[in-house]
C-alpha cells in the first residue's frame, strides 16, 4: 500500500532562485501512485482503474495525477473514489520514484515509458525556465482555468517527503484581489 508519506511533496514558491528549473502545469485532479501493479490514492486506498488504462502502465512505480482537464476535478474525484472513469479521465505521470537519478534524467526516462498524449501519459515539462517565464506560464494557465505551475529542480532526487526541490507557483483568487 502506498500513502501520502511515500510521495514527494513540494513547498509554495517563496522567492527561491529557480533559474534553470523545469516547469509543468499543476494539474487539478487527484494525486495517484502506480506501484507497478496497483494504483493508490495518497490516502492509501486502491483506485479501480479501467483495464484499458492498466494495460498501458509499465511494471514500475510512477507518481502522477488522475485528472479530467482544467474544469474536471469533480469528474476525476468520481473516477478515483467510485471507479466512474469517463473518456476525459487521464493518468498523467510526472515522476519515476524508484529511478535513482536527478529529476532531469528521471524525466527523460519517463518519456521512454509513456506517450505524450492519451489516457495514460507523461506530463510535459519545460526545461531551463526563468522566473519571468514561470510567472508568465502560470498566468496563462490560470487565465485558461488552471491552477498554476509546478517547478522541479533538475538536479533534485526523488524523496518521499516534503522537499524544497519541488515548488508550487500559484496565486490564489483571494491573493489576486488583494494584489
């Protein structure tokens, strides 16, 4: 059984130097961990994924998210909680926990395991980003209904805990009004 403590979690961006880091969209879904045989929620419950999805997954661990697009949180929640998967539901993997390498190597390996599109895919990352590019990306994503951006230190190793080598860049609606 995999649980929240087995997954890597980041901190909120708070002025750290992220020059050269890798950026991806922060998906609005349910965190999921594939252990090579079973899909788990961060709370340690088994997710009953469709057989078509299961056949596309490799026999090694993947950390990712089940989501259904920018406005599909409820659809993803229903899929994870009740097994009600729709064609909009996807599992996007963003890391390979058991690969003993820095993130930029794990990401390249992940790209060999999964396709870029489809019901099971790898989450695309933009390499070598600067802060102004990350903020611009975040604003574009949020203008289209997304949450924000995740930033990965390309030299960071996977560690099942909270780490400063993974950062979340978002502006909550309340903070937007205050700004």
